[in-house]
């Protein structure tokens, strides 16, 4: 069989849409002024930033002044969580056990600074129970941070319900929406969020640029000090090409969302069905329906995910064993651990995330090379796990 290249790791990052690239090009060598310069070169660059901010705000249904451009999702998350914490000075934060490392590590850092953090459990599908959030609230609670959709297993959280609780108790609510950008609604007025993080590299936009939506009136302490750009919350000369590209990518993602979601769901469900039927002892992780349209996370029992990944790579197939931000670790995924999988079951997990260029033929090729790889690895594996024993007791 002829080897072909199939990229099914779009949750890690996406390519940049050619239309987005074209929108960015003039801002590298023609419109290159500093947006804060008073001359005409600077004013043209400033207009590009302002236009991008207005475009993003119109999609999020907020005002342009509520959009802060950053270097990406991680910085936006840090600004949201640390920004609130430093502004308050002390207090209690609620998050979940399956958040992105950018959230979890930030919370761990704040614990060392005297803040208290509650890490909420999830069910076997990775869903946070809003009632558990409610029970965890205390008089000291200053912030709730729950992701919109999980980057590893694709599970979509009941963000609106959590936001409703947060508003009832007058607590700030932040959501990491990086994975949700091209798939779910980003209307902040309906989501009841006070802070929301987005990332360009997850929606066919450039890397190194993201945004933090900050609702009017929310007080944040800046993490980067300097010239006072981005409403005194994120100093540094603006990345004009990146900002322009981010806005354009978000525009296309939202405009094409409905049609693309329909196509991806059909591909996703067909692929899941064929994998489960073709490869024995395969277990889908995450919610069967309340999941991102492009996400397929499957544990192949009796094998190690890292070995499967490397063999697939030799066949031209790019996948992941979990979050790209922590994929160098040999520890099992904290997400799979939180949904109750045993160490052996979690170690056999592979994440396939589809994209705009993924076809049915691509996935048939993936399955054709995946099946003999799993069969071969199982022959030499000393591990034998029963499907009835994949969850911790």
C-alpha cells in the first residue's frame, strides 16, 4: 500500500488558511508602522488593529474595548486567572480536574501565593456537574474557570449553566474556549461569561496570537508592564499581522461553522463506528454526542499509545496521545485519569482530530494502517486488560 500523509492532529494546531495568509501579507512589508506612532504609517497600522478588534467583538457580541489581544491562549488564560487574583489580593478559585495545563499550572502557582483552589471532579464522560460548582462556592470564591470544550476528549461543558450560577452568586466566570472556536457559539451574552480565552492556532489562524474577552467592569492586574498597550493590560508593540490574521480566521471559522460541523460530525461518527467494529477492545473516551465535531479519542487496550503514534507516523499519519502542550511527558493524561480510566487503559489512548482538509478516504487509510499496527503490538504486549476492568474501582 502506498504511504500517504494524513494530518489528524488539528487539536494541537491547524495550518493557516490561505485566505488568512493573504490578509496578513501587507502588514509585514507595506503597512509596517508601529500602531502607537502618530505619523501616517502608524495610523494605518492602528486602523488595522481597530478594525480587527471590531470584527472580533461583533462575533462575540461585545464591545471592541472588551477585546484584549495577546500572544495566544496560554497568555490569555494567565491574564484572566492571575489578573483577577492579583486584583482581588486573596480568595478562592474553582476549576476542574480536566482543564488545560495553562489553567491548572496557573492555579497551582496561585496556591503557592496563598490562594485556595478547588478542583472539581468530572463524570466518566468528562462533564462537570454544575451542582458540584454550586456546592464548592464559598464566601471567599472570586473566580470560576471551566473550559468550554476539552482539548483531549472533546467533551463540551454546560458553560451556560455554570455561568448562570456564577452570576447568581456574583462570582467572575472564565472559560477557556480555545478548542471551541470554530465549532461552537461564542456569543458571550448567551454564555454568561465574564472572561473568555481564544487562540488563533486552533482555527486556521496564525500561531502566537490570541485574545482575552474581558467584560466591562472586570478588574484585572496586568502581567506585562511597559507602554500601556491593550488598555494598559498587555504592554508591548502589537503584532499587527497576527491580529489581522486572527480576526480574519475567526470570521471564516464562524461563517463556515454550520456547514463544516455537519461534514465533520458525519466523518467523525463513521470513523468511530468503523474503529470500534474493526479493532476489538477499543473504547471511545468522552461523551458520545456532547463532543466537538472533529474529536475522536479512543483507548486501544493492551498497547501503549506512544508506540501506536510512532508506528502511525511511519505510515504518514499524524495523531496525538493527548494534549500537545504536555505530550513529552510519560505520565498518563490527567484528563483520562480524571474520568476514571486505569493506568493501562489510559496509556493506550490516541486522539484523532479532524480538520477542513480531512476526507473519508484519509480516514479509511488511517484505519487500514491502524488495524495491523494494533494487532502487531498486541502480539508482543505483556499487558492484558478486560474491557470490564478499564475503570478504577
